[in-house]
C-alpha cells in the first residue's frame, strides 16, 4: 500500500523544526525548493583520524519516508567514504530491510559520526585510506565549500548537541550491531576468497604431461607384464633408497616446510588478524556510544 505523501511532508517538517538550531556535532537543513533533499554537515569524531574535520553531504529522502530509508551521500573528501556515491550502512537505502520508521535524520547523523572511524572493508562505497591521508583530508575539509550552502565551517556552532535519549542510544547500538555483523560477514567472504587463492597456489601438479599414454595393442599382455616388473623393481629401489636416507639424516637437520604447513600458518595468521580487527571495531563502537 502506498504511503501518502502528506505523511512524509508532516514528518519532515517536524524534523526540520527539531534540527533548526545547529550544534557542535551536526547541522542539517532541507533545500528551499525540495523538502525531500537535505544537506548536512557533521564534525569528525574526536580522538580519531577525522578529529577536527568538517564533512558535508546530501540526504535524499523517498516520498515514503519514514517507512523507507534515506540515501546518504558524502560530498567532502574524507578517506572513509567515496564522495558523490550513496554510502552503505544499515541506516541507508542500501539496507531497506533493516530500516525502522522510528529512526530519524538526527539518528542517521549520529550513527554516521559513530561509524566514520570503523573499517569499511567489503562494503559498498567504502575507502581504506591511511591515517596520515585522512588527517590531511580532515585539515583540508575546513575550507571546503558547497555550491548551495557556502562554507561548511560556518554551519556548526559551539553549542553542544542535546544528549541522546535512551531510545536513540538503543537505536544506535542496534545499528552498530547490524553493521558489525555485516563487516564480519564481509571479512569471512574475503577470507574464503583468500583461502581459495591459496589452495590454488599450493595445489599439487598433476601427472607429468610429457608422459604419453600408449594405447594397448596386440601385445598388451606383454606390455602389462613388463610394466609390473618395472614397477616392482622401482618400488624395491625406492624402499632401499628411503632406508638409506633415513639412516643418513642427522637428528639436528632442519625439516623443510611443506605447502601444507605454509597454508596452515597463513590460516592461523588470518584468524588472528580477523580477531584483532573485530576487537578494535567493537572497542571503537562502544567507546563512541557511551560518550553520547
């Protein structure tokens, strides 16, 4: 059933009234000629690579809002999200199945700020710049201008934003859990792809292509007998050689690393790295949530 456009208009008018006063963390306004497109500015989260940065973007709202999620686009280069491209978070249009009508534009902005320091490996529109590059972009962002809104550095005020309500904190935690699960799934997919590549690298080669199979003709029985004798002699020779080699190997000789050992070590390193990344992401999310 279609959602009446009037309901979306009333909801957006109410949110515009609630967000009319800028804060030190965020600023958001609808365009004068289009209530369904907003521009926003957010402060980079403190104690991160984005500290001191000011980032501007667009929010594109469907006429079915708040029953359907908005799309969020960053315009300022930041090193975390691609610019001029719809970002992928559980609060955005990429995941309509996780959107809840109780979420608002303010909730989306708080969640965006909280998730900027998190790794976006495997998600659509994510970037993985180095900390040094992000710090440089954060410094440059303070002079960035929007063709519609002017200098974004003038948008934020020194007034602190109102404390998040218990409902908003619960919602942001819920968003955090969903995005962490998505990152874990993306990490598992990348790990599986890496395992597949490694298995192809260490796959033992097949039979020697230079050996040609001879078709059995009239003398096939004689050929089989001759081959059996040759195999028996070769087997006896290998047993003799193996025994000699075992006796000749010193006890302190280094055992060569096989392909299987190498694959096992790589698997262990990958698991350790994934555990470390998950722990770091969880720490950043909870740290951000409890500071609200």
